[in-house]
C-alpha cells in the first residue's frame, strides 16, 4: 500500500475516533448528570439520546453537502462541530444548554458515520478496501477505549461535582488535531471525476494506487459508473433500480442496533451495577469492554478481505445469540439480588457480546454501506444507511433505562431474538462484496 493511501486513511478515520469518543464518554457521566440536573429515568434517557437526535439529522442531511463540496471539506466542518460540542458540553450552564451542545456533537457523529468510511472507500483499491474502511471502525473503537480510560482517570482525581465537565471537555484536543491534519489529505478521486476535475483525480489515484495499476482504465470505469450522459447526480434516489442496495442498507443498519449494542455501550457502568458491581469496578469493567472491542476489531480487519463480509457476520451473529441469551438468563435467575458468580456470568457474557459485535456487525456495517451503492448516489445511500442506524440507536438508548427497570431479562431476551433474525438474513439475503471494485459491485446489483 502507498504512503499517501495509508496516511489519508488514518486521518479520515480520526472522524471515527471522535465518533467513538463522543459515543462512549457519556457512559461515565450518567450518574452525575442525573444528580446535577435532577433527572427522572425518562429525562436521563432523553439526555443520552439527545446526541443521537443530532446524529440522525447529521447523517440524514450530510449527503448533499458531501456531493456538492466534496468529502474532505465536509470533514473540516465536522471537526469544528466536535470541537464546539466538547467545550460547550463541559461548560454548559443548565440542562438545556447541555442538550444543545450534545446535539451539536451528534451532528458531527452522524456526519462522520457517513463521510469518513465513504471517503476511505473512494480512495482505496478493491483488494485493500475492506480493511482500510475498517480502520474507521477501529478508530471508533479506539475512541471508545480512550473515552473509557479518560473517564476512569478523571474519576480517580476526585474532582467532585466538576468531574463530568472534564470528561466531556477533553474531546476538544483530538477534535483540533483532526482539523489540522485534514489539510494534508487529497480530495476523493471519484468525487473529482464527477465534478470534472479529471487531471486531479488521476494524480490522487496515482498517489493512492489502483486495482490494476492502469489509471486510465480506472477513470473510464468511474465515468461508466457515473454515466452522467444518461444519469444525473441529482436524479431521484428512491427508485426501483436502487431497490436492492437500499434494502440491504436499511436491514443491516436496523439489525446493528437491534442487537442492543448502543444500550450496552452507553449504559455499561449501569448494567454492571445492576449485576452487583461497585462504581469503581463498573467503570473498570467498561474499560475492559473497550479493550475487547479493540482486539476483535483488529482480528476482523485481518480477515475481512480474505474470508469476506458474510462469514464474519455469521460468526458474529452466533456470538450475539449465545451472549445475549446468557445475559437474559442471568437477569431472569438473579433479578436484583446478584451473587458474585451471577455478576461474573454477566461480565463474561457482555465481553462475549461486544467481541461478537466487533468481529461481526461493528466492522462490517460501515464497510458494507460504503460499497453497495453506485458512485452517483453513494453519498445519499450511505446517508440512508447511517440515518436508519442512528434512528434505531436513539430508540434503543432512550428506552433502555425504562425497560431495564422493568426487567433486564426480557430486555436482553428481545435483543437475542432479533439476532436470530439477523442470522437468517445473513444466510439468505446478504450479498458478498469481497475483492470487487465499487464499479463492479454496481453491475452485480443489476444497476446500469
């Protein structure tokens, strides 16, 4: 792989790091927020979901700016949103201002979930695309690990009532670094061809590498895919010819959240406290979650371009079913009176759950969404998949505190049943995209 390709991937994936940090950082602050702002369980759920509301809007509306101004320039704007959110959340003066700044951060997360993997997919040769787009997922995980570690370290400083403010504020540092490093990234070659900047696109492809090494052939394939003589980048998206990729995007995004992954990530300390762990142990166990996800994401990156997307989704789905079923059994068995053995069962099952997610859905979803749509509608397609993902995430995160109070057993049993549905979908419906160029995938979807 060429140096420019690697460096550009790493920098673009910093959007994923901030995505992960912003997603996980609130897990260490929920008890403080509940106390400081005197929140009911419903209000706490809404507070956690406030960023996700911004995420939905960010993912929904980022497609058109990404097509108009380019992927790189949009990433600059997202870095600014992250920076404002980090400082604003840390300095918020009441609940409403806190919700506003978390919402702004959500806009950044939603936009990054669309643009970062899409940009990496568009600069990557087919034989490396899976593992390179998965770098964005690895950075999401690394951001989570950083958030859990940062929360644990700040909690150890005994800062008192301002503890939660520092937990949010430290995100401004990586946000500023992301903004500066983006100046060194090239623009997407596929976006450049769509806008008529063919000479610049050739230079970028030369620096990043191509599947066959023939830049002229690659430019020709991109032009055929765009086919702007017969199609427009502004043409209707929800049409019959795009039915297959739309269906694949919506279903993989829904299943991702119906696993309950965001409920576990946002409320990990709360879940461990439900299982009988003290506050310090709960925060430490949350760091363990980040470590497990990091290790298994690397494992998935090592094989995603060798064994393909479907096989690791099958492995992940089976892991989901076993772990979620076990957690449900533990809560049905122990209720609110967990023994030490029962707590360990929940701890180990949560670790298996997040390992299954990292190796399967967590790595595959952003790769898959960046691959299955044609060049001319990729931004809107990725936006649709990400928006679906974040709407489901908001619903799951908002409702978890309420339904978990009623029954942790039924909550995790529901997630397990949903993952049986995912396994059936992977086996019968999901299409493999391993080692195929973006333009060839379009042809296999039957799109002219």
